[in-house]
């Protein structure tokens, strides 16, 4: 059996509580069930982070959450005694779960929690189904229109969550979904149904999105085998899924007669779009597939392919991530974001923030039970969303403007005004790290550019910056997240292999310090125009000429330039002469300029007299 640290076990389970605390919670749940004032399933969602104890001896042990233990209890009973296509009294088994009477399935749950060999006497064979929507960013970013990107994101979320759960509820029970979110699906069903589910869900996803890449695979085993060797079985299933992705072939110009989709209370009607016949046109949005529809846009009439048409119409529905923002923060964002231009700061810049968790693979390799899989997947998803929405609210307040492209699992892809991007990214990273007690951390890459810059280009730069931020996290072995940034100044090609800033990549502690000093600069006698002047001089003069120039300028200006810059770069103020001595012996220049970093930070951080209105 895999030996795991206490930190790892703590990461994969709810924090223990006393048995007396648990009994109060359990009593409250039973009273609510008896009153019938709320359905059991949504009721239990409030207890996803509270452990369930069967006996007092389990007090203060790491146990599965109330929500997960109850759902798995119902699922195992369904697999043992239910029949697909026949009614199954889920409510009865939920009520039975909360009684004090032990039974075979409850003992099975205890054995799973304590990693003891599971010995179900009435063992049955099951199919374990794993599915994935992959290469999602390629599906999102086929063009630069924010409405289409938003629509693609909504379609992915709708398929992954709503369509999957509706399919399971109609054909089996919804508890068959061990996990469903972040583009991934894990399902347990009766033996003989795995192949059918794989085909039907792949077909249904393709019917809706047309061009999103999806794959499903399954294995068969007994419940005892699965629970005894959960980690090994999941590795086997993951390998099959990766092989499936390699061999799957997709049509070039997919189309069908799907009339509409229903996302929440919003019906998105595809049937009213005019179809063009007998014309050989290439889609004006993706420039890849054949155009088959005529779409009316703010830019005029365009011919589009079926996939882009659906993204565009779905993108009219703006409330998907905004509703989540309101649920997490209690506030409403500015919803009048119809284009990237609506997100620009006072300098006309926007920022792409692309982030994800560090060391996640190691955590997944340590998962030993479906409980840990359910809990960790859901906790990461919840914490990531909470950190993003709280960061936006904290930094932007009532002027919150953003576009969330991907926000699920540990994946973050958002667009915000350029002058708040560093602070928002830092708050996201710090919040994520603290929520997981720094056992796992988050890194972020940021690209800031004019609002007219193609989002595909900005995303590629942010992706590269995320890699360098992750490299820093690996190299320093720090228990905190990291951030890297690139500012695109013009349309000239940039060389991402050469760092343009001295202070980045940086860890979150360093970035907090940078933000603090820049805000103090903005509230001091330091002037933006002088910073630009000093940057220009450092570019055009040789180091010794510049130091003389700097000494003269400082006598006219303020010593705060030297003291604050010295603090920013961790050098003694009396030793600072406008340039930083290069301590890297392999460097080809004896000095490095701090002014590139300072100008970038100044324009990327709100505060002081330069705060955006």
C-alpha cells in the first residue's frame, strides 16, 4: 500500500471534528429530511466539507464527507439491487443511511475510508467510465470575438455538467457520477453498460458542440476489486483514455439538425438562423470550415460554419460566470461586457491571466479511494472559483469587470483590465495557496497588451509565462505560488526565450512587496513622466553616462526615487546609482536597468494619482 504523509491525507479529506459536533450536524440533517422542506440531494451539498462518523471511535479521524458517504451508499445499493431503466427508491436509501443501524454497505464505506480490504459478500461486476473534453483552449480560441469565446466556454460547461447529469438521471441515477466537472467525467454503472455510455456521451457531446474534442473509455471489474485497488484501476483507465484520444478521428465539416439547447432557464434557439445553400464560402469566424449559415453581427452579415454559429448564439447569454460571481461574493459585476474593448484600462490595455495548480499530478497519484477523488476534485473546483471571484471583488470592488473563459478544476483563464491584473493574479495565487495550507500552490502567467491585440496571441504569451512561473516554483521548491508577466508594447514580434524584466518570475511574497512599493511610489513625489524619462535614458546612454545623468536628475527631483527603487531591488540606498550591479558572473553586462520593471509595474498596478477612473 502507498505510504502517504499526513499533509497528503489532510488534503484529500475534510478536516476532522468531534463526535459531539458531528451528532449535532447529523441531528439537524435528519430533522430537515423528516420535515421534507428540501430535497435530500441539494440539502447534502451543504455538507460536502463535513466528515461522517459511523461510531464514536472514529472521532477526529479522517473520514469521507457527509455528502460523499451518503451518495456512495446510495450508489452501491443501486449497483447491488437496482436495475437500469427501472425505478429505484433513492430517498429510501438516503434515509436508511442516516439511521444508526450498520449494514454491509456502511461497513464497506468504513473499510474504504480506513483503507482496509473491502469484503462485500454480495459483490457485483461494474463498469467504470472515464471521459474527458480535451484541447479545450483550441475550441475556445478559434476567433477573437469575446461573444464566441464566451459561447464556447458555456457549451463546454453545459455538456460536461448538465448533459452528463441529465443522461445519468434519465437512464440510471445521478449518483452514478463520482465526479463531473472541469471537463472530466467519472461514472460507475452496472456491468455491460460502459460501452453504451461511452458511445452515447461521445455522440451527444459531438451533436451539441460539433467540433469539441471528447473521448470516453471504460473498464470492467467487481466492486471489491475497484475499492481494494482504486489507484491502480484508475491508472489503467487513464491509460486507455489517452490511447483513445490518439486514435479518434473527427469530421472536417460536422453539421446536424439540432434545434436548440437549454442552459438553465435560457433556451438558445439554433433553428432560426438562415441556412445558405449552393454557395462555397469559408467561415468568416474560424477561417477553417465551410460556411453553411448567414449570421447577423455588429460587424454586419457574415457567413459562418455550424460550430461557430452555435458559439456565437450561445455567447449572447452572459450570465453563466456572472451568476457564480454573485453567489460567491454577494455582489453583481458590470455585465455590460460585449467586447474586449469594454475591459480596457485607462491606457487601453487588457490582460489575460492563465493559471493552474502546481504538484497536482502528485496529489492525483496519491488518491486511494472514490471518496478522495470526489472530495479533492470538488474542493479544488470550489477553491479555485472562490479565489478568482474574491480576488476580482477585493481589487475592483463595485467596478468589477471581467470575462471568465475557463474556470473549473484548477484551471483559470480570465480577461481583466490591464492595470489590475497583477493584483488580481497575486490575490488568486495567495488565496489558493492559503486554502490548501501551501501543500499545493498555484502559478500564473499574465499577458498585458492593447485591447485590439488578438486574444489567441495573448493567450499563447500567457501560456509561455505560466511555464516560466512553474519552472521557478519547481526550482526554488517554495511552498508558495509564482507569477510571471509579459507586456506587449507593439505589434513587433517578441522573443519569449529572453526575459525582458529583472524582477520576474516572482513568488507571491515578492510580488506582494512589489505591489506595496509601487503603491507607495504613486503616493510619493515620484512622477510617471520622470520614470519614462529615466527608462529612455537607460536605453540610450552607456551605463556610466546614465549614472551621471541619474545623479544630476536626483538632485533636481527627490531622493525617494533612489530609496524606493533600492528597496524594490533589495540593494542599499546609498549604493544605488541608477543601475543595479549585475551579480551574475556569466552575464555579458555589468549593470542591469531597474527602470523597465518599474514602468511596467507602474502601469499594471492601480493606486495613487495614477489610479484608473
